[in-house]
């Protein structure tokens, strides 16, 4: 009867030490000395009460499960997290246990030690206190905290199965050593196997922690690269916009010095080209006309064959937009022209066409260009898609972002033979 009481005291002490360790690791402020928590602590020693034995057997594993359940309820944490904490504590506790056994084996036989109440109490108390001391070491505490954070993630929970099987293997080894409690090579071989299992768990967890750190660093690097790309996109769009805005000054000044400065910046002769101006005469005077004039000058400078068809039904009121719509229309026309000009330059026919007309109250801009090679229309709005070289491939991606945010633009793209057709519809409310 005394042996039963001593073992119950020992198990209770070990479970309390485990709970104190978890309280320290989690930095929990929960009060342990409540009726509810005492009931759960009592539940954790239930396997020992029901299945009392002096040997190592399946009750060790049952104690692990019941203690995990008790920890979950006491600290109100996820059962997986509870299993991880208890598993680590029981595995680490094998280290002082092995050391203690290696010492005692030289002085006492197993049965004699198991039937000596005082020795049992002192050895188990010593093992429990050393375990508590180990978990108070900052490196161990940090390791357990990091390991738990990683193992509780769904993608890493399969590792818990590995740790459980390793723990079961350790329990089996303990059961075997209880029948070989003598300083023989078999006894020490089994102890080495236990140590190997412990080291494998620790090494595996260290690798997982290192991998997760690399993953975090990679995610940070990816986020930084994404931010850089977003910044670069905005700068590229601003460059388009700056050129477009500068071209609009043509309509606002007759000063030859200013036009000369603009010509140098835009790298195109902005002096009046009566032929091109005559082609776009039906577009009402304003910013959009200046932009189209500038783009046609660029196309002409590049030696492209230009064809323009502007409906004479266009009126001044048709080109009166809000400042937001005007800015977005300028961006879209600028992007479509830039892409059309660059693609046409690399083609054999070197053709570019502009059509502007009305359907009901809506204004349609159709820009057509010849191109070289083949185009998959599903890819044209993807960032990085280009037929013009590695430094391009963002224009139509920008344009698609503008259209998706707007309620007044519709766009359509198609190819006929070796001509790429970009249609932009502006809905007039």
C-alpha cells in the first residue's frame, strides 16, 4: 500500500512540475490552486491509480495523454499545443532519468530500488527538479517556445506524429531496460538508443526552426522585391504621364522657345506639321488632341506608315470630361500609342492607324498596329508580357489596372492577320 502512495506522490509531483514548466513557458497568469484545476490535475494521475504497477508499461503513455488533456483544460490552449508541451517535457525528463539510473545501477538491483520507498521518492524528486531546472535555462526555454510555434502550424503537424513515435520507442526502451537493470553492454546499448532518439528529435526540430527562419527571410525578401516592383511600376507610369502632360503644353503656347525646350525633352520635333494637324482636325482643340498630335509625330519620326480616320461628327462637348476621366484617358491613349509604335517599328509593314468616332453618345478610339510574330491575347495584359524586349511589358498591364478601377471605360483587343487592334470606348453619361 505504501508503494502505491509513493508512486502516486511521485507521479503527482512530476505532473505538477510539468504544469509549472508550461505555466512559465507560456507566461500564463492563471491560478493553479482552484477546484477546477485541482480536478484536472487529479485526472492526470488517473492512469497510475487504475493501472498501478512498479514496471514501465503502457501507463506511461496513458499518463502522457491524460496530462496533455489536463494541460489543455487548465491553460485553455489547443490540444495540439498541449501535446507538444507535454511531449517535450517527458522527452527531456528522460535525460536526468538516464543519468540517475546509470548511477543507481552500480549500487542496487532494479527490484530492490523499486521496493525502496525512500529511494523511489528521492530519485523521482531529483529527476523532476532537474527537469524543471533544464526548462528554466534560457536556450532550452527559447528552443521549446520556437519549436511549439512551428509545430502548431497545420503544415508542420505531421512532425508531431514523428515525435510521438519517437516517444513510444523511448517508452519501449525503458520497458526493456527495466528487465536488464544491470551494468551490462545490453543495458548501455539500449540507453544509447534512447539518447539517439532524443537527439534525432532535437536535431529535427533545429532543422525545422532553421528552415522556418529561412522561409521568413525569404518572405521578407519577396515582400521587399514586390514593393520595389510596385514602386518601379508607379515610376514607369509617371514617366508615361509626364511625357503626356508635357505634350499637352503644345496646345497652350505658341512660344517657340518653350516648344524648342519641349522638343528637346520629348526628343521629337514639335513644330507644326500641317499634314498631321490636318489629319486630326476634327478632334476638338484641347489636351487630348495635343497628346494625339505628339504621339503621331513620334510615329512619323520613327518612319511608320500613318493612317488616321477621325469622324467629322465629333463636337467640342464630346471631349469635355472631368479632370479624373481626362487624366485616365490621357494615360490610356499614351500607353496604347507607345505600345503600338514600338510594336510597329519591329514589324515588316510598319503600319499604325488611328480611328476616332462616335457610337450613340460614346466615343471610341481604335489604335491598330502591325506586329511581328504571334500574340496570345490571353497574355497581353499580364505584367511582363511583351513582344518588344526584356525592358518592356508593363504598358498594357498598367492600362488594365486603370480600366478595372474606372466605370467609364471599356476595352477590347483582337488581332486580324498581323495587325493588333486595341479598341477603347469612353462612355458618356
